């Protein structure tokens, strides 16, 4: 059976592209024929990511961009479209998990930082890309939310709030952009691991010393996995297929949906 090339000749923009999820999705899109523009804050990590995509024979460009700065976003997208081509696909994925603390102890400065990156940054990229898509009356967008944006986990006031905002932004944008033949969907990953982010999350939840979790990180891991109907962590490589589906014409009558990737957590 020949390999799918659903995105041949298209151009995809991926934010948070130097991270595990961003790079995994960029790899899937390149494998399916899309040219890829990688956005993140660290040029060294972007260069490493771009090198790993070279085998797929598509154009790959990197752009250092701070999504909290709208001017930086506009300049990055201008560069992307001039050097690679009009953006057909957007994986709007830049994010920061932030601190873990009960709301009455949550660091004020960190709350602002999380919201600025995860929600305001997502809006900046969505606005800048979609206004170009509107002019072409074509495009498909996937925003990265989280199960934290569907359930409201303890000790994650900033991250949970920002991801609830991304779910809402996805729904609003899907209605605003539907008349222009642009679809907007989201994904809501749950517990992904093993790896640094999984270890960080369990260590910081344990350190909050609240009623919801043990103070021992290893026990916290067991408690969290016990809450997953499939009784295991998700693998990062279980995300790209869902994103590719939502970006592709295989989901041509789906918009405004945030799809859990959660092992059954609802």
C-alpha cells in the first residue's frame, strides 16, 4: 500500500515546534508531503528539529518567534509565506505548563506568564494566520488545548484557565471562520509520558501537599494512571495522527470540536 500524501504541495505552520508534541506533528505532516515552517523560541532546538525532518524531502524553514508579541508573530508569518508559500495548515501548539499551587497561593507573575503564552499567544497566531487564510478562502487549523481545559484539575489554576480559554477560542473561531471555508478544531491531550513533562507534573503535584495526591511522586504517578480507563499513559506518537486527521479533508465536515486524546478520561 502506498503511503498517504494528504498534504502534498501544502504548507504547514507549527508553533512550539521544538517541543516533543510540535516536532512529532511536524514530522507527520512532512511525511504526508507538507512543507513545514517551525516556530519556537530557541534557534538551536529549531535547527535540530529541522535536521530531523530532512529525510522527507519537503521544504523546512525555522523562525524564532515569541508568540506573546503580536508584531513578532506577524513578522514570522510574513517570512514564512515569502520563503515557503501561503500557509494552508496551522498547528497552534506553543505552550507553557506553569507552576503547581492552590489558587490562594498561586504566583501572580506565573499566572500572567502562562495566560500570555497559552491563551494570548494562541490568539495572536490564530489571528495572524486566519486573516491570511480568509483572503484565500481556505485553511485548516488545530489548536492545542488540554484535558486540563475540560476538567479543571487541582493546583493548575493558570494552565487550566488558559486551556479552558483555548477550547472557547476554538469554538468561537470555528463560527467566525466557517463562512470563509476555514475549519478550526482542537486537541485535548491528557497524561503523556514517560518523559520530563510527566516527571515534572507528578513531582510538582506531590509538592503541593493537598488532599488530591500523595506527597510521594511515584505514588502520584500510580494515582493518576489509575484514573485513566485504559490504565496507561499516552505516547506522544499517539497525537500526530489525530492532528493530521483534523487538518485533512478526511474531517471536512468537522469544525469547532476539541477532541480528547485521553485514554478514556472524559
